[in-house]
C-alpha cells in the first residue's frame, strides 16, 4: 500500500511506448534506437533512424547521417536495411541514402585493403 504501489500500478496501466516508436525528440533517441537494434537485430530501428533524415525534427541531419554511415561501415544488416529503403524514398532522401551507402562501401574497401 501507499504511494509507491500507486505509482507502480499507474505505470503498469500506461506502459512506455516501444523503443522503435519513440518520438524523434533528440540525439539520445538515436542512441536508444541503435542500442535496441544491436540488442535485438530489429531492422525497423534502422528504418526509424533513416526516417529522421530530411524531416522536421530536432535532430540535426548531420548526426543522423554520420550515425548511419559509421554503423553501415561495420554492420552488414545496417547497410542492407539502408539499401532496402531506396525504392520507397523521396528524391531528396534517395540522394542522402545513396551518399551514405557510397561512403560506407568506400570506407569498407579502405578497411579491407592489405
């Protein structure tokens, strides 16, 4: 009994939204999505990060772009998920994703040189 039990019951009645549905309210959400992706392998998290590009949100495009590129360099599933987005993009987003893919593949080749 008491306020702690009431607080717990209130939280149980109103659970937090799934991680991949969090509003893109700042860079920490991008970090949270990456954490969820690396813990679960859920490509929807990468798609959600892609959706932060070229939209009106408080996360600078540069942060999103760097984040996607760096993770696409090291993780095949990230690169594949970005590539899978290409047929569904607006022209502006298409240009962004093509550049991210190009930069990631270039960096991969550089890493693999003897």
